[in-house]
C-alpha cells in the first residue's frame, strides 16, 4: 500500500481534544488506503519547559542528558496518538526513535539522521498495522545514547521518514495554513503562497522562519520528497496548504519572495584584539570547538595593530561563546580587552531567487530601514538573501516596512 507521512506539530497535539482531531485526519487517509507514518511533536510548550529545567539545573549542561530530558515530550504524544487511533479501531502502535531505530550522529542537541531502516515498521505494516506513530525530534547515536535533532526537529524526522519509506507525500500539519510571505503573526498583510521553491524555503527557514526546520527542507530537496505545509485546524483537502517544490515548477515569482526574522541572535564584540595573521583562526577555531554556530562576522578597521572583531551567534550560545573566549585568553591563544554581548538585536532578512538576476534589492532594503529610522548594525548577503542585524525593538516594524516596500501582499 502507498505510504503517507503526516506530521503534527506542538499546537496540533496540545491537548487530548487536539490529538483526537489529528487522529481523525489520520483516519481519513487510512480510509483512502494509505499506510500512514505519523510523526508527532511534544505538546506545545512542553519542550520549552524541559529545556528550562535543564538550564536551571546545569547552565553548561552535559548535552547527552539534555537530549535524554528534552526528547521525552514526544514520547508522551506518540503513545497518546497511538491509543487514540486504537480507540477509533485503527490498528496503530507507537515507536520511540531508538526503537525504529532512527540512527543519528553523536552531535547531541543537533544530531543528524544517518539512516532509518524500514524493516521493523514495514514488518508491522505487513501484519496489518495501518499507522506507525513515531516520536519526532529524537534518535539514537552510535554509542546508544538518545539524541535530538535541534529545535523544530520533528519536521526533519518527518521528511527523513518520507524519504526512507518512499512516501507519496510528506504533510506537515501546523497552526498556520501554509507558508506565507512573512510570519502572519507579524503582519496581517502576509500572503499565503501556493508554492515555494526549495532554495527559498531553505533560506527562509535558516534565517528564522520556523514553520519548517532548515534540515527538513535540505532533505526534501535532496531526496525529492513532496513536501506540503498545511493547517491542522482547517478542512482537509488535496490542494490545501503550500507545496515546497523545485524552482522550475513555479511560473511567476516576485524578486523578493519572503521576509524572515530571528530574535534568537546575539551580537558579540571582542574589543581590541591583536590584528595579526591567524587571529581569525585563533578566535573562530575555539568557538567552533565549543559548538558555537557563528553566523555573521565583521572585523573592524585596525588601529595601532589592534582591532575589534564582531560576530553573531544564537542567544542560547552566548554563555558557551564567552567561556570559549575566556579560556582562549587564559591559555594565551588570544588577547582582548573586553567581550561585549548584545542580546537585544534581531536579524531581518529578505529572500528571493529573483535577486540572482535583479540588482537594487539591497539598496531598497537599506533605504526602507533608514526611512523608518532603524539603524543597521551588521549586514550579510548571499546570492538570494540579504540579512541585517537591528535593535530588537524595531524587529516588527522592520518586517512590516520591508513587506510593504517589496509589495509582497500582491501576487507576482
Ligand atoms: P509546529 O509546532 O507545528 O511545528 P511552529 O511553531 O514550529 O509549528 O511553526 C509554525 C509557526 O511558524 C507559525 O505559527 C508562524 O508563526 C511561524 N512562521 C514564521 N514564518 C512563517 C512563514 N513565512 N509562513 C508561515 N508561518 C511562519
Ligand atoms: N518538540 C521539539 C521542539 O519544540 C521538536 C518539534 O516540535 O519539532 O523543538
Ligand atoms: Mg516546528
């Protein structure tokens, strides 16, 4: 029988009623003849609560224990979903990551899926089971320890299962009815897209649009998974939501197709480091070894052989970054006068494959922000995106102003 993957995010399984509603949707697909693999997230808020407990107990926690703890929210919803389906007389059972097993790397809290053997679940389908409910977000390392795939990782679990089981489609059920030109919570002018290219979705996701985890889009692109984002609250239909697809399948598109933002960015400045060959390696080597994901970097003009080095990283890695820099200073690898962490910033990005062939997007972006009196602190560009770091208090204003300036409320 054809396989369908259906993923339900946190708000879609937030309580027993919602789990029932989600289970009914699964029932509809089972009735159509699909064997279904359901991937569930933890109930909304649960993972945050677990992360909070970890941080309160141990600020520089052992990542293996972090994973053991934060993966547990999904175990509950997987079991509840299986029970709900059984109550509806749909043959179903739950699977935790290690039971499948979802084999991952040992990079705790940011593990990558390496392999998903399909034999165990397929054997159960062959025996008449119709739904395999799998706990999203989690896997098992070669050392036999529980791993997690990074925040939002259930999306990646879903796409990886769709690839491993050759599923007809991977449906991501969430609390919005598709992918929009920007987060619909920031402006009601945001417009739902019927289709979005993998490349654009990849950039939007990596720049903060958390509707899909970045890695899930990467996998869908690589394995040609038909990926759809749709609402678990609205009527079910075959054409609902947004299809994430190859660029060639999109006829018309705006130069800028979306605006993303991330409030989880911090700006760190090393004040007065020696400007000598090898200094960048001496700074960013230890940061990378400490697991800090550095995003933007600027090295300021040197004076008297010393310079300031500014970089951005996720806010929850500031402590790690500070420790790595202090350790490098203590060991004599680098020398600096001060390390300033500014956590009151946000990153705003404009994304669009049209930027490859059209110039002027950066100029328009900078002018729009300047007209609003918003100061730009750091700039980064690539082929199809421009990102700026601004004061966090201007985040919403910046998104709305750019959405207006690029006329994203209008279809191409
Ligand atoms: P889930 O719990 O279902 O995984 P998430 O909260 O991770 O849901 O992702 C859905 C949220 O993503 C939406 O509620 C919306 O606020 C946010 N979002 C950000 N950017 C976009 C966008 N461009 N289109 C749609 N939703 C977006
Ligand atoms: N529950 C995890 C999180 O909140 C994974 C997910 O929901 O995708 O990050
Ligand atoms: Mg999510």
